[in-house]
C-alpha cells in the first residue's frame, strides 16, 4: 500500500438479515452502486467505546472495507489498496 489509506465515506447499504446474523449485499458510494460478490472476512471491533461490525468485501474488481456503527446505525466504506 502506498501513502495514506483512502478516506472512509458514508454509504447507503442493502442488507440481508438471517437467523444467525446479517450481511451486506450492496452499497452505494455517491452515484455508484456496488454489488458485493463475496465477503472475505467479517469481524467486530470496538473503537472509543463504540462497537463496529466490519466486512472486507469485493465486487470482483476492487476490495472494500465496510463498517456499520452500532451506535449510529450508519454504514461507511473505503476502498482498500
């Protein structure tokens, strides 16, 4: 990776809720809708006392990190290099 990581931005997300949890299926960064083809990894992390649900996903071309704030119920994303 070169330089700083790309900035995280707030996104809209489509999510499927199942009996054992939930998973994002698409998200929109500005006008671009990204369909998630595969979730490579998911985990929970606490930052400054706030729980985040995080996912490393791909659309088949790029890799992204998605995260859901459990306090604000807001999704954000960034492109991974």
